[in-house]
C-alpha cells in the first residue's frame, strides 16, 4: 500500500491544481445557457469538440509552451488580457434581452465549442500557467496524464449537466443563464485585472 501511494502521489498532486484551474463545475452554467434549445446531437457534438480542442491546446502548451511564447514574444499575461476582454464583451452582449440567440444561434452553433468553451473557459491562462509550472516539478508524463484525466472528468460533468435543466425548468434556466453571464463578466474582469497587474509589476521591475 505504501509503495502504491508513493507511485500515485505525483499524479494526485498534479491532478488537484489542474482540476482547480479548469474549474469544470464553474463552466456548467455557461455551458447550459449556451446550449439551451439545441438538440441532444448538437450538444453532444459541441461538447466533444470543445473537450478535444481544449485538450489539444493544453497538450501543445505542455510540450511546446515555453518555446512558443518565447518565439513569438507573447506572455501569459497577454493571454489573460486578451481573453478577459473578449469574454467581457461576450458576457455583456449575452446579458442584453434576446441577444444570446443572436450571438450563438444555430447558424453559429459550431463556434461555441471553440470559443468560449474550449478556450478560454476550459483551457485558459490558468490551465496554461499551471501545467507549465507542474512540468518543471513533475515532468511531462505525469502532467499529461493528470491533464487528460481532468479533461475526461470535465466531459463527464458537462455531459450530465443538462439533467439540471430538467430539474429547474425553463424559467429557472433563464434566471440561471442571466446570473451565469454576470459571473462570466466578473471572471473576465478578474482575468484582465490579473494580466494588467502582472504586466505593470513586470514593467516596474525593469532596470
């Protein structure tokens, strides 16, 4: 038993911070609101697409993250600022009456799986930073294993989340959606604020 715990410890230690960075539970309200009114087949396609794209993006940054950022001169805080601004614009638009269907209607339902679900909601700056830090301490194999386990868990959480919509009913879902958009706006501001704070701090440290 002691040997088994020793073997599993690195995976458990890396699994938890990635789980917190992805925040699958926090993605449920937005996923439910964006896929409201879609058929089961459409929801399944969007969910599968979002998890696959999020996983690919995360793996790319696990393997090539530092080289990519160094090569193009982009920092994690640049991701934070850009992603936060885009999320805030979308959240404000969605809060307005009748705008959610205009922004994510059937003709554009294929975009939902890419943005905002796959990125930056599932694989965002927090996941990128967390995985890159874990690589330094635990290596790529352990980090990738924990990452894939988290992606599978995220898929499961979102797949079964539509049972919630049947429990609370249509009026409850509308109220739930509006609240989720407000939280999304707050998250967007938080992401942008962190990016700006880190950028200003780094600028002050320059000689």
